[in-house]
C-alpha cells in the first residue's frame, strides 16, 4: 500500500470548527436555484474537492473520465485543493464559477450543511433514482451523512480505525495474537513496554489523548456510546459508556508510568505524518490508527513485521470484537446550483456505482463506501487491509453524530479528556456533567 495524503483527523476537526461562522451565514439557495435543469442536455458542472497530492488528483481525473464516458453530455470542471473555508464561501455566494458539487474530508460539518441549507437534501434524489441509502451504504457512513431528517451529503470513500501492532515484538514477548479486549490490551501494553531510565526504550501503547489518533472519539467508538439523548441534549454524563471509557483510559495512563512520564516520552518522538512516526521506528509497539497508516508504515521500511487487527473492545462487549470507528469523505450538491439534476447524476455515479467506487478506492487507497464495493472482487489491497474493509462493513461500527454546531461538542469532550488524564480534573462524574452542560449551551447558542 503506497503512502496516501490524508488530512489528520484532529486537524480536520479543528478546521471544521473554524468554518462554523461561515456555515451559519450560508444561504439556503437563490430563488432560481433548484432541480429544474434538464440533465439530458449538454452542460458543464463545477466540482470542488480537497485532494491535492499528484496521485489523488490523477485518481479524481480517472473518476471523472468514467462519469463523462457514461454521461457524454455532462462535463465536469474539477477544482482541487479546496478547503472547507473556501467551499463554504463559494456555497454562500453562488454564481457560475461556484461549485455545483463539493467534496469535504470532514464529516463534522454535516450538521451545519444540513441545517443551514448550504447543501440540498438528497433524499428526494435518492427516492427518485430508486436507491435506498440504508441498503447501499455501511450503517455508520449512512448515519454521518444526514442530520435532523435531512440527508445533505453522501459518503465518498471512508476511513476505518483499527490496531497496528509489531508482530516481531509480540513473538519475542510470547504474545500469540493481538488483544481483543481492553484487559488484554492493558496486559500486552505492559508486557511490551521496556523502561529506560526516566523514559522508555519501547512503549507498549501510547494511551494519551495527545497521542497519534488516540482521541476520545476514536476510543469511545469501541464502547458504542450515545452522544445525545432523544431530546437532543448531551448524554455524556448519563450514558455509562463515557464514564467507563474515561476510567479505563486513565488507568492505562497511570499503569504505564503516569501522564507526565508519558508526555515527556511523547515529546521526544516523531510526528504523526513523518517517516519517524514512533510506530514506524518501533518505539511504540501498538498503535490506534486509520487504514492509511499501513502504506505509510511499510514505506518507512520498519525493521519488524506489521500486524493489523480491530481495536480491542471492553471486556463486557467481547462478542462485539471487530467493530471500529468510521469517518470519511462526503459529497453534496450546492443549494445555489442551477444544475442540480446534472449534479445529482455525478453524485449518484461517484457514490453508488460499484465499479466507480471500487476504482476510486483502489486509486486513493481508502475504504470503499458502499456495501457492494466492500465485497467487490475488483478491489486491490494488501491482505492486511481486509481488516479495515471488515470494520467498515460491521453493523456495530460507529461514528460521531452530526450536530448543529459541527464538531464543537467533540472539541469540548476532548478538552475534558486532557484535563482528566493529566489529573487537572479529578472528579470524573462532576467533570462529565460540566462537559454535558457546556455542550448543551454551545448547541443552544448555535440554533
């Protein structure tokens, strides 16, 4: 698997939150906008996307070429390397040069896209085309492309999170297989850790929320939490999954040397996207990460055999081992577009045509975003990549729900995670109650 240029999840979340003001001001479409165009006539649509690496741009061109071959009267003008900020400004302004179709790397803005009307509701288009999203897309992907009854986006490739592990170190430590439960993860992390003075020669697992992809949302997926109650209020202080997840993570932090020692060690290690990532170098034996890590790790030519498995689950959910966290790229149609029917033909092709989805997944090296594509014999991948395909297809895999103010609630929860693991916040229940209250306040102000 060659290296891919993916936007870091934490960076995408931060960028998503930075666009909230723009999204709040997004218009709901110009008076003459709508699905009134004749998609059978000669026309050109504008497609704005975020891909920028040469191999990614080539993959987008190939995807468009396939569409234009199937729809010779519809031409696609692609504009790449577009941030959410730029796309939101264009969605708000409209005009001939504005996008008819957009594609974003973050799902965090779906709630805003839907509630503001910046992107159209795709439900009528799906119904007219006779396509059932519930039978077409994996459960979590189907969920993260809609909000409050509106489906203003469709999934376009996905990211699945699992556990990478140093198989060579496992064998030397006498560990026969990757951990399946949290208690096994704890035991293996301790066994694989090699102290070195005030630091570590090797750390079994880096549990800190400041670590590489070890964010609160990625951990929490294995506990299957309900972030919001039926009334839309934050559920983080009421669902026991949150208390359990924070408790187990904090215990692992303490058992592996404590927050300060782990942070000192982390400060000496390489960054997430460079060749010196601590998993690549063998300084960390197990790593929570997305499917893209496999290609990056192999390209770094590590001196050990890389293993891939689902992330462990809580001991009382052992029968659910195999699930994981899902997110991904989304696409939608601009409310200001005067070519929405032609735009829909393009969106339908890139998100539901099995061969198109498979071809794009092969080129980008991400997880396909339809159930049919996940089973396609045309998929090309390293055998270890099968783990991520299975996580994506697993009905118990979860995602973070859309919110009217985007990913702000995740930022608030992550900040509490920082405070709790470091010891700044000592009362877990009180902290979760305060966090829930802040989330509710922020959402109320955004509505």
